[in-house]
């Protein structure tokens, strides 16, 4: 039996499962979008597989990326996270995740909320404009490449190759978001 055509070649079952079942499927909730933005920030300079393997530890460390709870993190929490071998221990990235939770809460007050803001950029060819909007709202570690990767991961754009076996299903799910 031949393997289905995927956007990237890997023999890792977890990576294949992520591609087939999650990557590019629409994420429309605030918590889910915050998680993806933060994880893409942590991934900068590393392999996505590294982050994927540590994702459950990230979820525990960042209380499932609940913006209200993460926004209350202080220096004691930063030090605790710097000692957590289950996650990427990078002070700047940890502090950015906390700042991003705070910015998410600020967006709720000032509008539009994170989910509306990000989905305003659906189908755009790069992440530059969304990156600028997020930075203006106080988000950190959200450069254009990181943001575009988040857009693909969350289904805001369909990054699946034309010959990928899940592309059409992902596109149908994306269209249902409208």
C-alpha cells in the first residue's frame, strides 16, 4: 500500500497525524489561536517536530493557553518555566507568550478580538499585514514568517500542496467558516 501524498515527507507517525488531522484545519477560538501563535513563536529557529513532541508539556506549563490565567503570570512563573525541561526554555519566548496572553485580553476590550482579527486576513499570501496588526496590539515573537506559519496551521490560509490528499477536505472546512 502506498503512502498518501503529504505536504512534507516524514516517517514520524506523530508528524503524519498532525499533518493529516490538524494542520490547516480551521481554528476559530481565541484560546486555540493564542496557543498556535505562541507555539509558532517557540518554534522559531527549531524544528516543528520538537514543538509537537513538547506540546502537551507546553499546555501544562501554560495552563492550556488560557489567556486570563497566563496573563497573570509574573517573574516567579517565568523562573518556574525556565526550569521546566519539558518546554523550550527561552526567556524571550516565555515572556512573549505571557505578553501575548495579555494582548489577547486587551483585544477583547479594544476590539476586534483575536479570532476576528486573525480571520480578517484569510487567504492573504503572506503574514506581513497580520504581523503588523498583532505587533501594534502588543503581541511579541510574531514576525511575518511566524505569523504566516500560524495562518497555515490555523486554516486562515490553505498551505496544503495541490496534490496533498487532505487539501480538498481542509478547503471545504475553511469555506464552512465563512
